[in-house]
């Protein structure tokens, strides 16, 4: 039989465990925010402040290991790898953000329309989404970029057209949930048209979920762009992106030079993990049940 003394001993330990989890969560969130801030500052400030040509070739300094003059070393034609990584991150981040926003707009429009219309229109749209989802994203992206010349915009179009499906599902589910709320019934009973209910009530209700989907899609889009560029189907080889840098360093890695592959890989992994961490914190904030479980 549990006594009051036993209960009193358990409560401090339970509270200490909850405090420890909260402090770890806050520390992780601050680390992710700091990494994202450093990434944004590097992308915005390094190119205009550093008066160096990231395409300048110096064959006498090719494949130099990391040093004070070149903290990340040089590539196979003597270009500074730190500057190339910053420019590559700039291009990959631009492609990821634009593609994620475009895919979110498409997915939000399709999901909101399907959920608001319902009936046969909803079933038709969702069967189309299921059909497209059955095709691997990378395979469909390769098919799309193969129809264009290599460049930034074909990659953006490819990523956007292959990544709106999950957003459409999320938004449709949220719209169906909102349609059962009393304030929607009151608006319909008051004579509001379907268009007015969708624009004034349903769309504002799904914006937090759509925004979260956009943030979560940025790392995915960056990885997708890097994969296409690594395969030689995305950006041109002379354009510095993280995918083209890794692709161009394959021969150096086989010869024992590890830095041309390691540092572009870190520039791809670390910022995407930081963005994903911030998106996870956002998801916990807009999901009260998950947030309450975290605080235990």
C-alpha cells in the first residue's frame, strides 16, 4: 500500500525529470536557432564582404589540405573550398526555400479545394494524389528535369511538382476537421457561401499547418536538389551547389583527399538538421497534446 511519504518521494523525482527534459529541449532549440542564424549570416554576408572570386583557378594550390590560408583546403583546381561551400549553400538554400514555398502553395490550394468541395471532387483529387505518391520522388524529379536544360529553375520546378502531395493531404485533413466545428455550422446557417467559408474560415485555420509543412520541406528540398546535382541532372557542374561540390570531389576522395567531400557534406547535413529541429519545436507548439507530453 502506497503511503503519503512514498508519494512525496516520487513527486520531486518526477518533477526533476520533467525539468531535465525541458532544459534539454530548450538547449537543443537554442543550438538549432544558432546554427540557422549562422547559416543565414554566412549566406548573406560572406559573398559581399569577402572580395574573392570563388571561381578563381590556381593550379599551383590544388588539393591543399586545410590550413590558415584555406581553412577548408582547396579543390582539384585550387579554388578555396570554404568560399565554394558558402556559395554552394547559398544556391542550395535558395532552391530549397523557393521550391518549398511553391510546393506549399500548390499543396494548400489542392488540399483546401478537395476538403471544401467534398464528394466526388474530393475523391478524384485524392486518387490523383495517391497515384502520384506511388511514384518515387527522385524518379519523378529525374523525369521532369530531363525535359529542360540544366539550371536552377528546372530543379525548383522538379522539387515543387514532386513535394506538394504531403502538404495536400495535411491541409485536406485539417479542412475536414475544421468543417465539423460549430463556428463553421454557424457561418453556413447564417447564409455564408462555400467560397466565403473557405476563404474566411478554412484557409486561415490551415495556415499554421501549411507553414509548418513549408519549413519541414526546406531540408527535404535541399537534399533533393543535391541528389539531382550529384547525378549530373540538376545544376550545371560549373555552378557551386552542395550537390555539384560533392559530385566533383569523388575522384579526390578515392585518391585520399577527404576535405573536398567532408566539408560540403557537413554544410548540407548541419543546416538541414537545424531547420528540422526548429520545425519540430514549431510542431510541438501548435500541437498542445504533444507539448504537454514533452513537459512530463
